[in-house]
C-alpha cells in the first residue's frame, strides 16, 4: 500500500461510518404510506407495522360501513382520505398536545387519528373505535343534537369483543341494580371526574343499545335514523321516523330490556 492510498482509504472509511451513523440515527421527518382510503404518517416505526395498520384500517372501514348500513356511502379517496398519525412512542404522542393518559385521539371533522404503537388493543380496539367515530359523524353531520350514548355506542360496537360482550355486561348490571335508565343515559355527559364504574356502565349500555338497533331490525333503519339526524332532527323524532314502533325513549327502552331478558316482543 502506497502512502498516497492511505488518505483515500481513511476518507472511504470515514464516509462509510458517517453513512452508517446517519442510517442508524432516528429520523425527525414525517414519512407517508397510502392506501385507497387512508394515509399513515410516521417517523421511525417499522414500515411493516405501518402496512399492517393500512390493511387493518381498510378492513375496519369496510366492516363499519356495512354494519351501519351506509351502503351508498361515498367514502374517502385521494384528498379525502383519513390521516392516521403514528408517533414513535407515548412520550412523543403526549408531547404533541395529546392527553398523556390516552392511547389515541380522533378529530372527526378533520378526519385525523393520532396514536402510537401500544402494547395491546391497537388493531382490535383503538383503530376500529376511532374509525367508528369518523364514519358515524360523516353520516350524521357535526351538530350537537346527537346523544353521546349513540355516538359512543357506535364506536364501541365496532370493537368486535365489545359487540359480543356488551349484552352480558348489561344483564349483570340489571341484576346488580347498577343499571342506568335510558332517560338518564340520554342526558349523561362524561367528564374527567366521572367515576370509572359509571363510565364502564355508560359504555356497556351504549354498545348494547346500538347493537340492539342494528341487529334486531332491518339495517336500513339505522341508516335512516342517521339520515334524519343529519337533517338536524331531534333524536326522538328521528327514532320515530326510522323505527316506527318506538314513539319515544321509553318504548325503545322497554323493547331493549325485553330483548336482554330473552322474552322478545
């Protein structure tokens, strides 16, 4: 080896080391992967995870549109796609003005979901739940005439485990005399200080009620209910238009309770 070749070899190794260092360093720039209805923005989570998110999101999209009866739903393509922002960690997520105690947040108006890879429940719970919020609000609009239990019930119903288990939870609540009557449920607003038992009861009853409306009647009825709400109708009026046998909340509750008791109509 000549003396002239030593600087060249040194420069080569320094350049290679710099390239390896740059490849190993975390990226601060957002990258994107896209599917027909979704855009995932991410920095350093594995691309394989991002592709799994896109595949799961498309599956949940199809399932939610079908279960809500939105057969004429135009959906989201191109610039109308839903944006899923995946932060590298819970710390990064919380540092971007999101609730530190949450594992995900959704803004139905802007069609954006923010989250991070969590240890469990991401694909089966968080993702379908948040997509349920967006699709439901796309169907009913953004007025404040929507009962909280209805919106949260739709979102909870998209979680398949909740879909299957909520009726049993409510039956136990009734047996334990911990059930919240529908008239009270209809007025409820959950706050940061609401105790956990009340929150769990609220969500279980909401999921069960929505499941009852979807599963026990022709699916077009739930779509009709959403269409009436989109016109700005009050819930009870929209309910009467879509489900003629329910003239008020009391009639809905009686039918729901008979369903839970297994006595039918």
